[in-house]
């Protein structure tokens, strides 16, 4: 079996899909995307053609090593996301070839379902209590919300009180057993991250996400001293080598690699195993499309330390199109009692509605995250 063609589809709301075709009639799908940089990643995937056309798609590890090591420059969001999409598609093909879900080829599942959480509140969080109740009514048992909009290095206490009031409202509305994750989104700098982490302590958070930017991970030691809430990070870390110093430092409780950013299924399974060796949990990042979620579930199936999965149904980014729109069978992600069952069909376990993808790609997208400025005119972290 040989790879014969690589096709790319930029589809709304902000996704990029790749289809890898073979001379055996099998095709696999992947989702190589850096949100806001779809064209850049598309170009990176196209540069891989000469390393892929004519190769046996079942040689996944050797292809991964070739794409990662043989081109001298490596790592980073663009190149690792390009590799990730190809890797997902190759696993999809291999699973179909063997008539088995990908997780069966990775040693077999350790679970039959995994808890999922839903987003509330948007970029500038508001009305979070009512949104939390709405998600709870749909059967979700956990949510994630942004802590705050833009923040100075040092902020007024009234802004801290506003963050606390929003989280308190969710806790009061949804009850003591409802999971609440608060995403600092790298918007908060170390001085205020310490203050917020301590102020949120009474609300028994499921985790605090990305309390500082990953380039400031050394600050996690100090932040961890101000809270008992588990600290999560990893969506902007792209390989096992990026995660190695964080694990060694010992101040992270949950790793959040993104299966569409961190080298695909092959790499995230290795990151999960590294995390397990440090007694650290896994919660893959995935505010993306259906192929990315299907790939995450393959990892969740075999990672004993995976405990919850992000998913994007009705997330505030999904304007015009949503998670299920490009699936031939949307019931594959049938959330029940706050969980999703593992896909049972061969490969990634999802069938893409190719006609819908090709039609949507005629429109495409130019999604960009907003550019925020503080009240003094300086650029703020989004």
C-alpha cells in the first residue's frame, strides 16, 4: 500500500482538515491546525508531500521520525501541527486496514468511556452561572471558563473580586460536586496569578489552566505554593521535549497536550506515558473539530492517567459551523451522563461527510483571534 495523494481543506469555523489517500482505496483524515494560522500550516503540510507520496502509510513511526528529524529544523506549533494532522490520518488508515479502532493497535483500551467538559462564558466571561446550569441540564458534569479578560501585570482588587464572584456564582448554582476548571489562558502574569489562585481556593476548582504563559513555566513553583487546586498546562507545548522540564520540575498536576498541535497520536501517547511516570494526570486540549476529538479519544482510551476530555460542541469559537457538521454519523459523539464512549469503528472511528467538507472548503475561513489592548494602549495577552 502506498500514499498517492495529500489534500487539504480549510473549513469553517476555523479548522483545517487533511485527507491522505492510498492506492489500496483507503483514505485517512487528520486535523492539522494552528488556530488563526491555517494557511501557514497548510503550506507546512504541502512541503511534506515529497516525504509522503509513495510511502507505505502503515510505517507510522518511521514517517513521524522522518518528518521530525530529517529536515533539521524541528518543533514549534506550525511544524508539529503539520506532523500531527498527517499522523492522525496515517493511524486512521492503519486502523481501517486492520479493521480495528486505533486504540486496539496501541495496546487496547483501559476504559470504555471518558468524562467530557463543556465551555461557558466566552472570551470575556459573563452570565456564567446560567450557562453552567444549562450545561448541567444537558448532562455535563464539568465546565471550563475563562477567569478574566485582559489584565495588567498588576491589577485592582476589584478585578480580582469580579473573577471570584463569577466562579462563586457557578459553584453556588451548580453545586459542590460539579467540576469547575478556570482557564487563566496565559492572560494573567505571575504577580496576579498568585493572587487569583489564592482567592479562588475556597471554590474547590477541578483545575487552574495555564496560570502563566508556557515561556514562564518556572513561575509555576511559586503559584503552586498559593493554591491546592491542581495546576494544568500544555496546550502551547508541542513535543515530549517541551514537557520534559515541566515534569522534572514537579509543579504541574495535569498535562494538556493537543493531539492536533503536539505531533499527533504517536507523540501524545508518549507524552501521556511520561506524565504517568511522574504521577501526573492527562486532559488533552481540544477546542477543535471532530477529527481532532476522535484522535484525542484514541489517546484517552489507552492512557490510564487520562481523566477528562475537552470538546468543542457549542463553544464560542464555533460560529456558523459546529463540531458535528462534517460527520456522516453525528451520534458517534453521543454524550451521556457527562461522558462520551470510545468510538468503536475502525480507524479514528468517525466517517467524514466529504461532500460537506468539499463544499465548505469553497468558503473557507480567515479566523483570527481578537487583538486586545489594555486601557493604556499596550497589547494584552488574549
